[in-house]
């Protein structure tokens, strides 16, 4: 099974009310847009990570419901957050203590897939898929 995940998170203020949205594509078919509310006192980077985590959890749930092992699936994750991409891929150090557990959780979820990829794309690509 082939999955794709496009996500974006942010906060109104930094920190402030956190939000995120993601869209899964399953074997070429787009699932409905998922919108998230993380409450108050959330930074932009926390919201980015939390949105990725929720998107990966949803992807794993889809596979489980279909009776497919994540090891037999690929997932192509894309975001306009260079920080998340570089930290999860291990190319940038994580200096913010609050982001370390989020990055570890995201990496753990991503690595459950047999063929995972995480890459950056321009903001306009997120806007095309997510509408913001």
C-alpha cells in the first residue's frame, strides 16, 4: 500500500493557540482534510511536530483497518517545515528540549513503515493541498 501525507501546523502567536491540518492519500485517493486544535500555549514548531505525529498515527490506523502491516507499506511525508524535516532526518541538532520528545516520537512512527520518506516542499505546495 502506498500512502502520502502532507501536513502543516502553526500557532496564532508564538506561543499561542496551536492548530494543524493534514491530508492522507491512500493508493492515489485523497482522504478528507483533517484539522487539529492543540489548545493554547503552543509554539509553531510544536504544532508542526504534533500535526505530523497525528498524521502518521492516522496512516497507521488506515493500514491496521485494511489488515496491512506498516512494513509492507510506503509513506511519502511532505511539509514546508524545513526544521521538522532536518531534525527528524537527523541532519540538524535539536536544541529545544521541548521538541526532543516530539522528534523522537515522529521518528519512531515514521520508521514503522517499510519505505518511509520525509521531505521538504515549498509553502505553495502545502497551500495547494491543505488550503492554507
